């Protein structure tokens, strides 16, 4: 009788542990598909010209709707023949959390236009995804300009 009771108890435990509900767990986000804007003031900190291309480094500061006082570091190669560039950008929050992004830009008569895709992040922004369209000024004689982004973000 003891043996049958033990088998029955073990069998009940096995049934309970195997019949667990395995629903997919959705990641939780602080914000989902939230509209945002960002405005950055920047300055060209380094530029090396070789033929029709320029390796450029830009640093700046500004505000995202979801995070004020961001620092920006942007490295890109500008092609003077096409007026275009592909950027690797890092935005850093005051607490050190980072957002990484890839941006493509073109220079036209009205200034700089482009698009940004968020590719990763750390801390609060570890799950970031989304992107934006961008408009900005070409750098002035001192290498300074402004940049505005409008898009949607999830993190």
C-alpha cells in the first residue's frame, strides 16, 4: 500500500510539473512605439580629407523626448561625389546608458537629410529598437550645426 501511495504521489507530481502552462513570455518595455523628437547641437571635432572623401568625427549634446541631456559621438565617411555618408553614432545618457545607431545622410540645397535606425544599447536602452527621419544644417565656418530627429522608439 505504501508503495502504491508513493507511486501515486510521484505520478501526481510528474503530471503537475509536466502540465505547466508554457505561454510565450513577451518582453516588457518601458515605452512601445512611442513618438519622439530629438534636437542635437554638434561640432565637427576631426576631419581628414583624402581625394573626394572625408573621415569626419562629430560630437554634440542635446535632448530626446525620452531622455534629456544626451551626448552624441558620430563617426562617418563623407563622399563629396555623391553628397552622402553612412554614420556610426553613439548617444550617451547622463547616467552612462548608451544608444547605438546607424544613420544615412545626404547633403542637398536645404541642408542635411537622412534616416536613423537604433541598433542597440545598454542599461535602460538595452532593448531599444526604432528609428527616425532627420534634418539638419550643414556645418558653419566653425564646424557647428544643429540636427533634429523625428521617429518612433521602443525600449
